[in-house]
C-alpha cells in the first residue's frame, strides 16, 4: 500500500487491523466500506449480488432468522415469548402472537401434521385465538367469502364428520333484523314482535337457514326482508307456529324462504 493507493476505493491491507480486503471506500474509510473481508475470512457486504446456490445454516435474511430446519422472525431478546411471529419449518408454517398482559394467545398452524405425537392424532390446520381483552369485541377464527361463480362452494367435505358444531344463537324480546351469521333466534317477547330475515345475497345465499322459536305465547312474525316466504302460498310475512314452544325453520332455496314447521 503506497501513498498513491490511499484514495483508491479498494485494496489489500494484510497488516492493517482486521480488514484484509475492502472495496468501495478509500483506505482511510475502509471500515465503512460496503464490501470487506476480515482477517478470519468473514465477508461483509451491503452491496452484494450473489447468484447460484447459497447454503446458510445460521444468521438472518430479510429480518428472518435462519436455524436448523427453520426460518422465522427474529425475536426481541426482551420478549418473554420468543416464538412470536412467523416460522417456517420443513413440514409446517406457524404464526403466533402471545403476551401476558393482556392475555393474548393466537396461533395458526398449517402443514402435514400440526399436532404433537402425544395427542395420538394428526391435524393439517389448527387455528387458536384467545384474547383476554379484545379491543375489537368480536373474535372470528375463520372467514370465507366465495361469490361470483355459477356455483359458490365455500367448504366441501368429501369424507369425515363435523364435531363440536354450535349455532350462533340470538335471544331477543323486541323486533329485530338479524344478520347472516345468526342461525337460531330464541324469542322471549311478551307482546307481538317481528323478526326480519337477512337480506338475500344473489347467487351466494342458497341453503341459508334460520330457526325461530317462541318461548312465550306472544305472537312472533317473520318478515322476508323483500323476499317472499312460501308457506302454502307465498307472502312477505308469516307467523311462527301457533303458540308457546312452537318453532319454524326458514330455508332460502334461491327463490323463496321455505317455511318448515317444527313441532313442540
């Protein structure tokens, strides 16, 4: 290295500290060079373009940590839950958010098997959402919106069964317009009320049903919200049963809300 070399933005400095080679800065600024090789052989570059095979067993890339069989979010060393964030493993992907104050425990797992061997079962997808203090007030595990086709099939089950199924139930005592998520209406009114069914979504609502039950003797009317209800003849409104304990199932077949009387 000569005095003339000092302004040249690359060089070799075998005896000048840790840096053996640098490029992009003059000698006096070699420690800030965008590319440098340290005495032990370590390459540091902020301007590298590398093509071909890359084998990485540790480190980080794009904010994701590289580990044995895993690429995932780099955890804050002060985070009491180091598994927060996204992690990609050889057989599944995981998203997690956990905290203790307020209690939050949200996990999404998808892969060939997301159950531990101790369960004695296998599972390809797992969604867990526990918010002790949910600022939104509403917690949805899975939302599916399929529309625009001649047939809109949100979920198909070729084999197997459904377990743990629960209908969203609404208890009311006054006239109410219900949304598409409500499947059972439990009526505690002491005077006549009217339940307005959900507005029909063209092409996407066939098969929707709502069950309405009278828990008292007071009359409960059901209005089709612009669609007609077929009960012998078609009308825009009808009453549920004849008295206390009667229930009716209203099913949309694409043309009518079909009234189906359910005996006490």
